[in-house]
C-alpha cells in the first residue's frame, strides 16, 4: 500500500495511491491510524474510509509523506563516508563508526514535500542534495532487539537531506554537529510504501532497492547505489535508536546518503568548477526502486542577518565541592 498526504479542498487528507490514481480517505482518518495497524487492519480501515471517486495523481498536490515526530539521520553507506573523508583530507573513519550506527537529529520543523521549493539558506554558496532512504516507525517501542525491530516498521519513504556544505565546514570541528548547515530543509516523499509491499525486494535479510539522483532531468554520471549496501540494517538502526528511549509512531530514521547520492563525493575527486554547487532553478529528483521519485526546485534565499561577535571576558566564579550527604 502507498499512503500519501494530499491537498483536498484546501485541507490535507490521506490518500491511497494506485498507479496514476489516488483514492482520498475520509477527513477523520489519521496517518497514525494506518501506521500502527497491521496489513489486514490497514486494508479494513482503507476499505471503509474511501471518500469520493479516485483522482488523477497528476491533478493532486502531494504534501510531505509524513511530518515526523522525530527525525534521526544515520550514516550507513561506506562509499559516501569515503567521499566525505576525502574532502576533509582524512583517510580512515573514526573507530566508533564500526561499533554503533551513528546518527544526528534533523529539524522536523523544516520538512518540505514533493514539488515544494527549497530556498538557498542564508550565506550558503555550496548547496548540496543528499539521497537517502528512510523508515517510518509504526508501533512504538523501547530497548528493542534487531529481531523485534522489524515488527515496528510501518513503511519506507525518500529523504533529501539538503546540505549547506560551506556552513557546515567551519562548525563541525567544534563537535556539536553541522548546525545551520543541516537546519533548513528536509524533503520527504512522495508517499509511504508499507513494509509488506517491499518484502519482495529483500536480499540477504536486507532491503535491496536501486537508488539514483537526477539533476535537471539527467542522472548523475557515476550511477547510483543499492540499499543492500548499508553497513547497518534498518532493524539494527532501530534497535540502537530505541536504547533507553521510546520510539513512537511517526518517528523517521534515515539511512544517510547512499554512494553517489550527493555532489560532495564528486567535489572530493574533482572540484566545484567542474561540478558546480546547486543554484536557483536547479531541479533535484531522487529515485528509488519500489517507491518512486521525489523532486524539488532550488530557489533563491535571503541574505543572513548579521550578528556581533561573542561577548567575552565575563566574571568567573570560584569552584569548590562538598560531597552531598550519603555520597563518598
């Protein structure tokens, strides 16, 4: 089943996509109702909730496939990691990358949908895209095992994790993440494909979907990647993310950029003259086997509002320590 969020008479509703048609559902049906249902329950909800005749997909405005409750973005494709290290002048990943599936949190307030414009963030000269596969949590859970985690997957969607590379570069060494370099846009869409529909695409216990990017209608020359190449499975990522915390319906966990899924990897081997960064008017399309495509157009942004330098030289306090009662 393909679950879309669509505009109907000025309101966002759910719709079920079938080929080039979409069946709107009644206004009272919420996405969480479908995410937390098993396949049989989901078909039952959809069967009794159709509202009006099917619509041509080309006549419908698609919204972001989900407005996530949380958005975790992992780093699971080795080829992308190698390209990222090369542009930083490094040769070996940090040892922790081999021990746990590392991730950062995205800005769930910055989610955009298919066809929505993406503005160049203030002060950015090196705008990039990132092709990622994302999993949507259905049933919530905590401290899950990888074997349990599969039962908590409602479906999959595409994520374009837009990146302002020049805004990231000076702040990443500080150790608090990419900050404004990742704070401005995350595209999600075109819809959620339920996990049962993608089961035939499994290989060696992992989802195996062909992935590639098109820039202004032309596939990137180096080709794409396949999700089977993720070094951590989605089940392992979910298990790690659930350690000591609750995953909830509507949480999104993304794979990280696939090999050949961004301009950064080309810049690592060529340069920004031969491979220019994104500019207003560029159309970026992500494509995933079994899911579909997600396109956005880059538009001009605004200039950054200037800030003063940090105020320094403030009074320091003396520090002393008396152990609280009962503590050594």
